[in-house]
C-alpha cells in the first residue's frame, strides 16, 4: 500500500474515532437533560442509515479483481527503502 493511501485511511479512521466520541458525549448529555429528544434523534438517524444502506444494496457495485487484491511480493530493496522512509 502506498504511503499516501495509508495516511488517508489513518486520517479517516482518526476522524471517525473523534466523531464517535463526540456522539457518545452528546448522547450521554441528551440522556440526562432530555431523554425523549435523544430517542427521537436516534430514531431519525436509524431511518437515515436504513435508507442509505437500502440505496447501496440497490446500486450495482462492481469490484475489479486486479485492484482489490493485495500484492505481497516485495521488491529486493524494500528493506533499504523502509529504513530511509523511517528516518
């Protein structure tokens, strides 16, 4: 995997972790201040996610076998490249 793809994946995972933590704090605060509002917000989110997943199922997604496979064959100079990259 090229380094820029790794950083894009890492960035998206880090942002998602922060987003989930913020949602948890918001959910706890709403549960103590106005539980009924929290439940209605969760039900709205559930409906939106269900619509999203249903639309994804209806859409035909094709996967190219060449791009979806991982190549485990490393070049001979990969150790030297990794050492230089780590510096």
